[in-house]
C-alpha cells in the first residue's frame, strides 16, 4: 500500500528544496561576483547609474553638479543619495539604499516588524504587536529609561491589530490563526490569557486558518484558546463605552452559502466581526468590501477601508465602507454606502471636530479627505513632489488638540505633518505647499498621539524595520542572515524644530534637487500630475495608473532600457 505524504510533509520537503536552491543560487552569485574578470557585468543600461545613486558603485556616487543635503523647493525631486553612505551618514545606521537612519526622539528596541501600536487609556503604557520573527507583544513603560522600559511576551501568528481595554485586557489579532488572542497587563509586561498562545509552538500556529479556508475541520483546540473570528483578522477598533471590539477580516470570503451576503452583489467580500469585551463572545458579523484593512470609529458610525475593491465595485480604485451602528445595541448589520477613494486605501482617521475622514491611499502617495456629511472627496498628495510613487502613507495620528494630522510615510522614513482642519501642508492653503517632516526609523508603520509635557503632543512611532540590519543572527527561520529588530520612537513634538527636522529628512534620504536626468521635470508638481479624480467626485471610475506626460525629457544620459 502506497503511503500518501501529508500536506505538512510535502510542505517541509518543498521548503527544504527551496532553501537548497537559494543556497546554490547565492553561492553561484558569490562565485560570479568574485571571479577575477569572469563574472558578468550587471545587465541593463541603468545598472551602473543605479549603483552610483545608491552608493554601491566602486567610483564616486555623487553625480556631477550635485551636492549633499540640498534643500528642495516645494516641487523638488528625489534623486537618490548624493554621496556615499559613509560620507553622508557618519556613524548612523543606513538602509541598503544608502539612506541614513537618524530618527527624532527616544528609541525603544522591540522585536522585528512592529506594525500594531496601542496605548492604555491613561497613556501610561504602550503596547506593540511585533509581527516578524520572533513575534511578541511588547509593553513599554514611558516612565522608565528606554534601555529598561520594554518587556516582551513571546507570541505567534500576530498580525497588525492590538487594543488595550480599560480593565487592562489586551487584544491582539491572530492573522493566520483566524482568531483574536487575549493578554492582560501585569507588572511590567503582559500575560497570555489563552491556553496555547504562551507555548513556543502553539498548536494553532500556521495551520488552523488554512484548514478552515480549505474546507477542513479546524483543530480541536481548548475553548479558551483565543476568540475565533475568521477571515485573517487584522485591524482592531475598540468601543470602550459600549464594551465592543470590531475586528477587520483582511481576506475576502465567498458571498452567501451559509455566510453573510456581500454588498453590491460582489461574489466575495471581507467581514468585520463584533466581539463583546465583557465576555469575549462574538455578537455580530457583517460584510463590507474586498479585503478590509483599516477601521475608524466615530460616534455612531464605523468606517472600513477596503483595499481590494479596486478589483471589484471600486472600478479601479479602493473604497471605504460607511457602517451605521445600531442605536440600541451599537452592533451594526452592514454598510449603508461606500465611498470611492484612491488605490490601496489602508489607514483611516476621523477628525471628531470637522467630521472629515482621512484615508491613506498607499499606492497613490496621497491622502483622501472625505467630507462624511456629503461624501465629497479631495485628494492631498504627500511625500516628495515630482517624484515617482513610493512614499507609501500607511498610518495616521491626530494631535490631541485636533490641529495636526501626522502621516507616516513608510517609503520615506518620515512622518509628514498636515493641517488637520484642511488636510493641507502646514502653513499652506493648497496641496502643493512645502512639506513638514519628522525623521523616523526605517519604515514607520503605526502612529499614536497623546498629550505630552508642556502642553505639546507626544508622538509614538512604530518603525517596522527599526535601525536596519546589524551584527548577530537573524533567527526568523534559521540562524543565518543579519539580526534586525523594530524600534518605537517617542517624539515630543516641538513646532520650533519642524524646520530642522524637515532638513534632517532631506539629508537622511538624499532629497536633492540637483539634476537627475531620469526624474520628472522640476516644473511638474503633484497638483498638475494627472493622477487623481476631480476634487468633487464621490464615486465612479478612475483612469488608474499615472500616464506619462509628453513633456517628460529623455536626456542622452538617461537610458530607457530596463535595469
């Protein structure tokens, strides 16, 4: 009788073959690179230029006519580092692209890839969901010096969402486990309240969610092993006054057939689960758009960003679901309407005063500002004017006084500060005003703002990649590679330092307006670039990808060949 290998055995064999293949490929690459004259030169006409811009060439990396740390105007361009990393960054850490990591404020070391960030209601405890390998839930005591302030509880299957209830209970989304895990603040850290989450390799790890999605029975797990919600749970929104927790399912599931029917007659959609935090029971579940990501709660309305809707009802762009809460139970039954925004909408933030909803359109480098009373939308560009898409806004925080909106730019290693009343750059009445930046660690992924000393705002920033790779083992799968971890920045926002901080970001990233033959023309600003719908549009189609203007120059020094 032939024994059919199990899925787990097959996966293990495939993983081993993959590792072996990568090892052989890496060895071949090393031999090719180190062979005296025998290695192939990089293919593509732009390869040497790319190496020069990123500090990887053997010759000077600085282009003719450029100077380190030049300050761009409002329509400046990103032309890459204008000097070799060692010259520009000194002793500071650098990214593989040669950008300097010199964040503002105090830095706290946590596990790799913190993308979830929450504060206790009194603001005295900060909790992060560290979702890389190893994973963990880190608790930070701001009253203790950074070197001794972090206590981490190992965990597994964490993804994005983390929330702290008033009674000290901590909820953390379990991603692939299709459940929300529970912890409780105790002493300097957090203790797991679930049966297997504290184990080194929980029985649900990497299997339960997959079994459910492939139509199999999930593992027989203890009743106390997390709150089963389904849909690869991500973002969380806590309604403390009504003891409810909203959980976004980031993977879409088929419509009907024993589950909720999808709106707009879509064949599949995401679901949001509602949990009663009094007894941790599921009390509601409703359908939204494709691949729900961000959540924002404002009084009697919940907003949900659907970053997959551009493949469905969004007609080329993402959407935001508007979900009214039941006036009695506060448990919604479904969306009332949706608003079309930009590509890949992720983070959401509501200004309670103006009732504006801010949407991070990550793949457009813009913020959509939605008037929630009329559903009218305007689009405000963020990042570097005239540069290719890539600053990736992915998180928001509103200052306690409601005057400033902080926007994390993951691709720029910075936070941009906008006027929260208008959504425009500080001191400007138009989207094309000069930006105000705060330098961060590598890849800022989550923000929180609370009252700080002296009446100022204290900004917490979760830097997913921290200060970059360093000495030591990676430890994610095998004991190889370079050690890397995440960091949390604590910044007491002082407006008198905005100019210096902005210059620091310009210096860190080499945002030099000096000639870069392959950039868009300096006269092309974001506002003239045909990349958004009219400001009065509320729904409908959108052309999508940015067309190439006829005025884009192609100098002799800029090859159009692929690198």
